[in-house]
């Protein structure tokens, strides 16, 4: 499967380094400097989940996990560990290529130079939409592409309620209902990075039965 994915992505125009184990992939991560990591959770030796966590401890490179079809627990755990998206086996190169290009568009969400809005202040949270920089209590917050795109989307319309399906389409460019857990997992990670108090989030608020909104107070 690894070789088939490698050949398929090369055919789609990507430069690919394929690693057989988690240890090998981790070892070459620094020298290869990928734009995206495609990570099978079922790896010999160091698991894909451990690799995902290690990457997130030091880097915000986009991560797409590969999981067995219908393995919901692995998907949820992988997303909560920091993955931006997932695909299920058997992996089709065209589907994976579309996910890769979508996650890269999320990363390149900058504002044109002709429009340079001032950073938005929301109490201790400051969002620089032009520079794609988020600070909280004066400290820069390292956000993965999906986390940043979600925060930019919600904060652009404070108080407006977005359904999970709307956010799935706007942030992940997915249109089917099976992936709404992407939204919930991303919200959970984002709240953690913003230091949101459990049960009383100030910035990313849940509207039960509907979705999420960015708090106005």
C-alpha cells in the first residue's frame, strides 16, 4: 500500500519520501522538511499515533492520518492527537491528493497585501489575520492549519452560530456528514491551546443542538 500511495502521489505531481516504520519517518522528518505528513496509524515499532504526538510537540506541519475503514476510535484519537484530516483504507491517490491540496489551502489563508486589517483584540486573545499570527496573554499560540482556519472563520463573525456541517465545508472543504467529528476534535484542541476553562469557554462557545460560535464577551 505504501508503494502504491507513493507512486500515485508522484503521478499527481508530489515529491514523496516514503518510510516503512515510525522510527524511520521520525528520523527523516527534519531533513526532508515535508509540506504535509501522511501518516498510517498502524505502523511497526513506533505507532503512527506516537509519531503524530511527537510531531505536534515540535511542529505544526499538516498531518493527514490513514486508518482502517470504520475504525472510529482510531480516527477520534488521531484527530485529538493533532491530525488535521484523515482518509480510510484502501487509499485512492486522487482522494488523498485532493485532501493534501485542501489542507495546503488552509495553511495559505493569508490576506492580500492590498488589504491589511489591524490585529483584532478579544480580551487577552489577539488575532492578526494578515500575518496569520495568534497571541494569547502576549504569547504566540502555535496552531495547526485546521485550527488556525477554524479560529479565523469563527472570529470573522463574532456571535454568529455556525453548524458543524457549515464549518466542515468552510474549513475542511468536505461536504458529507460522516466527518463532523473533525470539527469537534479541532474545537477541543483549539480550546486547549487558548487556555479555555473547562465548561465555560470564552472564545469558542458551543450552542447545543446547533454548532459553535465565537464569543463576543
